[in-house]
């Protein structure tokens, strides 16, 4: 294979992997503090992307035209709105069911995700149709043979890396991170030491949901289009990535995200009718892998890894 074409596939895989990793980390955070699976996570991503788009429309109507300013405001509004939504989900749906079987939480978050997704489809103007997402990053690109390096892709990749590094610093170098790890490791001991369990759970859900909003905006900027079903697709892949890495491990979630993207890229290159079969190939490999190693690549919980 031509080196430039190979580099192009690698770059595309890195972009996909970054989005998948951000979603997978959210699943891992939720599981780490409460041992639950929050299946509305992908649909929170959808709402975040549409919130950003609605913010863009409002800012353009107000006459604000500077792309960096608009993008910054979109990020802030979407991330904080989804952080608030994540806290509401934790407060009203997840915490009240702590004493119930885990399947109850799984079911109620799955149903709530459907409510979010269908609300976008029904109540956003023409929400059933794909929506063009504004190209707010520089569109400059440089060609190296068959490799086309887009500046916007490089910027998004760098931003995603900064977010992941920032999350690691938060979890490892701050009192809040220490409290999150304490709750993940032993809730009762953390309570005894004075940690506000409910507050930590709410903050953790806010962080995970904010990451989903960031991933949704990244997806829109990369493809220049969003639709009401993107969260369902990215949520399934993000959950698969978290499982591959070992549910409960931050590093495993990140690794799983990039591994799933690598499988899709390999499927694109190696299989006939690549675009049609790459997801089938990736999920088939994940199924085989999970049958061989049910605990994932990294078995430790979040408290033991971060």
C-alpha cells in the first residue's frame, strides 16, 4: 500500500478513535462510581450536538459571525447543558434505583435515551432529517502524496487529547479526583471519611455527559452533518469500546476506542464493499474477542487504574 494512503487511513482511524474513546470514558466513569450501565449516554451526545447547532443558529441570528467565538460559545453551552442533564439523570433516575436490581437502571436509562432521541426527532425543526453542521475550523489542508492532512482534523485530535489529559490530571491531581476514586473504590469508607457521596456521583455524571457533548460536536465538525440517530450509533460503539478495554478502566476505555476504530479501518482496507462491511467486521471481531476474554483488556476498576 502507498505510504501516503496508509497515513490517510491512520489519520482517519485516529479521529474516529478519539470520538469513541471520549464516549467510552463516560460509560467507564458511570460504572466506576455506581456499578451501573447508563444506556442514555449516547442520546445525551445527540442532544449535545443539537444544542450546539441550535446555539450556532441563535448566534448567527444575533449577528455574531466570528467562527472562533461562535465555536467557543457552542462548546460552553452544549457541555454545560449536557453536564446539567447528566446530573438530572443521576438525581432523578439513577440514584433512586440504587437498591433496585441493576437491570432496572439499565432499562430506565435505555427508555429515557429513547425519549431524548425521539424528542430531538419530533421537536427540533425538521429533526427527522440530517442537519448540516457548520464548518467553523480552518479548512486548510496540506497534501503529502496521497495523504491529505486537514488542519481541522489535526486541531480536533489535539483538542481531544487535551481533554483526555485534562481528565487524567483531574482524577489524579485534585481533591475532587481523589474523592471520585475513593467513592469508586469503597463507598462506605469514603462516606466515613466525609466524602459527600451524592455530590460526587452528580459531578461524575456531569463530567461524563460533558464529554459526550464534546464528542458530539467533534462528530459534527468532522462530518459536517448530524442526525438524531448519531448517539445511538456512537453509544453502541462507545459501550463496545469500554467493554473491550475492561469496563471500569479509564485507560482501557481509551484503548478500546482506538482499537475499535482500528478494526473499522482494517475492515475498510481489507474487505470488499468496505463501507458496507466495516462495522460488521469490527463488531464480529469484538464478539470473538469477548468470547475469548470476557473481562476485557484491563480488568481493574477505575479506582485501581487512575
